C-alpha cells in the first residue's frame, strides 16, 4: 500500500487546474493557418510556431506528447527549446481532458485527438511524416494511433520516455482513491494503464511495433510509476526497435519517472534517434554526447 500511495502521489504532483480545451478536431482546418495551435493552450518554449517549416536536415516535425495528468507546457519545458535550437519544427498538444484532469480520458479518444492534431501539422508544414516523442502515457498512446488509426504511414519515429506500453502494477486501484485527488475516479486512462487491462490486451495483441516506424524506448530502473520498469519495453526486430535502460549507459543517473523529461542523459537517446535512420543507437548516442 505504501508503494501504491507513492505512485499515486507522483501522478498527482503534476496535476494543475486543467486549461480550457475543446480538443483538437478536424474542424480546426477551417481556422487560419496554424489556428488549431491556439486551441491547445500555452505551449512549451520553442513549440507551436505556425511559421516553422521543416528543412532537408530536419524533414519531420516533432510532436511532443505529455503524460497522464500533464500539460505540454510543463512536461516539455526543457526538451522543446533544445529541439527547436537544433533546427526542428516542434509541436505539442494537450489532450484527453476529463474531470480528473488532462490526459486522463479514454485513451482511444486521446489517440483520435492526436490523429487530428498530426493531420493539421502535416497540412500546415507540408511534411509527409512526423516523429513523436512521448512521456509515460504519451509514449504509449501513439501506438494506438499507429496501429488502429492509420498512423503507421505518417510516423517516422516513436520515442517513448518511460512509456506505459504494458501497463503498471504501480497504479492498481488508482481510480478508487478519490480522496487523493478531485475526480480521480473518472480517470479512464488510469484504469486502462493497469497491467492486464482490456485496452492493453488489444494494443499489444499481435505485432507490437507495426509498420515501418522506428521505435525507441528509454526506461529508468528507478521508475516507481511504470512498475516493473521493463514493462515499458517493446518486442520487435532489432533494426526497428531499441529498448534502452538509462542506467546501463549512465550508471550514476538516478532519475525517476516524472523527472526523465528534464534529464539531459535521456535526451541523448532522443537526439540520436531523431538524427539517424532507425531507432536510437545508445553507444553512438553516448559517444556523441561525450
């Protein structure tokens, strides 16, 4: 029970009053160019510039997807400006609003919001594909988009930072602990991220890494939310899938679940995956960083 409460606390520590959002919809295409971005709320630094256009060295816009109870402004405050400084067009969204907060609604609905957002980014930028970097649920939810909503043709890379790909025992019974957070019982995404949920059974049935997408997973052995941390890992051919445990390459790095989106060591694998064909090569990434 003590471990459960710690996990719940770490989920709730990120909760703020949700910003007003009607979600990204296909109707956003009727707005002025880039107008759909204004619907998302305050972006992190470097993101959601409607005038940014991909170039030959950075052909895919980067989509940053926050995790459960998170907003893009807070989750990506560090990584977003670093990517923009490297020359990428960076976009991010808020999604999945319910009474429990942001990124807490049914994951299928959140994936549909991501679908609409990516379509609008592709139309705005003229790009053929995007690359996605997601945290926690934000690294897992795009797999539903890729597998069931046609995203496999629109995504070059999916990079998950501590993604909840096979669920977690760390939030078991989370939805019943309403005294720990307003509206927590309505957190559909929390139930769906429990190990053994029907949603995860469907998501992971058959091919876990469909299409030609390159999949990179970065996990930390100190993860106290996605438990065990190895449940982040994906099955697939090595040329397409790379599962990385942060401490294998940075043994002194004791970062945990929430802090990984602020961790420069974790970013080395993100940068490597985006800069090269295929998933991240951790040895190359570490060598380049040094």
